[in-house]
């Protein structure tokens, strides 16, 4: 968990979440198209400065996805076998997706070398071809895809996917309802939610102040993060009835360390300190390995369905067994307004 991969968009929001990520994780990665490496001006000014300062690492999907031969097929099978996409597809085929359509939210996705995937989405009415490798993708489809992409990339790299919204994690839910997302995550996905565990300044004017703070207190910050990581991993070994009580005890035992870090932050004249809630989702192996037959075919009738099923299909039994004790994804929530989706954001699988 020393390296995290932000999703779902290229541009990481200029927010308290970003500052928290920079404090507690060694590296923060962002998914970008290959062409952005040669043309950094394609990034927004804020993101470009973060990259130039070495605060953000750019992760190019096509440098890794060659190692996942079932990547496209698994996602298309997920689309074709999820009833929720059928009415969306029908509207798209009638030209009713877009600014003047019934479904207005769309997202620009750069497909890079995955153009055949873009074409398949277009055939299903879920996307339209844009300039170059860009496709305009229906919003719900795009969010599912970027969550899937980040999860696959996180599984084959040293990055752990981390987002700033319960909404993004909710795409792993077998059900599609977005009400009470947090409760559904806990109930259906063995999500572990640790309340207000990470102290985060409300505002830092100079990003290099973060460097200076980390340089001075790196050992304490890293030790605390690893302490949380180890606790999360050990939760998977406990019977379900013990989990909530253990989380409560852990939070109480962490109080002094949280206060100490908060005090150190205030000594840098960051007077307003909020506390991020960390939500983790268990490894896909926990629900999927039993649903994969000896020939590595996913039996969706007995396995966890939805995007978890797509991840399982993409990797098969052997890879899932390798990652059995690794968390699938994280959300660090520091703002209350986390359930409002953004439209027309630029995403990329490259």
C-alpha cells in the first residue's frame, strides 16, 4: 500500500483528499495515455505541476495490459451479462445518450491500443467514436470501466487503487442501487470502514510544505500507515462476527497516535485538521476462487458477480491465488460531498 493509483480520472482533484494521499503514501499514481508522456501540456496545469514536482507518477495502461490477455473479453462479458446495461444500450442505439438525450452524462475515454474495445462498446450503443483514440462513453459504463481498469492495473503493479468516493467502490456491488452506498458496501463486499483514522490538513498553500513535513516526520507517518495496513490484512483472518468490535478497539487504541500526528501538522501552522475515513475492500480471491473451475473459467452462478467477476475472469485461478491476501481497493473519504458524480471528465485506459 506504499504506492496508490488514483481513479477514476486523469486529473486528480485539487482537494484535501490529494493532500492526504501525498502525506501518507510514498507514491501517488495517475492513469494517463501514452501520448501524455511526450506531450505534458495535454495535462491540466495543476496536474502538470504535480508531475513536474515529482508528486505524481504517471501510469500508462498499455505498458501493463499486454500481460492480461482476457482484459477486453472479461469486461465485454460483464457488459453483456449485466441486465442493467440493456436499457442503456437500447437508448444509445436510438441516439438518446448525450447532451440532448435521455441519459446526458458521458465521459471521454482514451482507448489507446484498446480500440477494439471502443468499437465493441460503440456496437452496443454505449459509446461513440471521437477524434483519434478518444471515445465518448455513457457515464455509468465509463465509471464501471475505469474502476475495472484501476483494479486490474493495481493487481499487476505495485499500486493499490484508491479513490475519493464510496461511489467508485460501489461499482463492485452486485446491485446497482446507489442509495446507502456505504451500508451496501459493508453488507455485500466485506468492506472494512475505519472511521476518521487519517489526520489531513484542510488546506496547504505550498505543495513543497508537504515534502518538508514528510521529510521531518516520514518514519512516524509511514509507521502509522503500515500499522493500519497490517490491521486491515489481519481482519480477513477473523470470523465476521468479530470484525466490527475489532475495528472499534483499533480506532480507540489509535487515538494517541492520531492526536500526535495532528499536533505535528498544527505545528506547521495548518490549523484546520480533518480526519479521513478509510474504506478497504477485500481481495477478489476471497469470493471468486471457489467460482473458477479447473480450466480457469469463471462460474458466475457460484462466484461473486459484477465487476469482481470480470476481474476474476481477466486473471483466472492462478493469479487470484497469488493476491489472496491483498486488498482489492481503497477509498479515503475526507469530504462530505462525495456522492455527486462529475460529468464529462476525461478518463483513459490508453
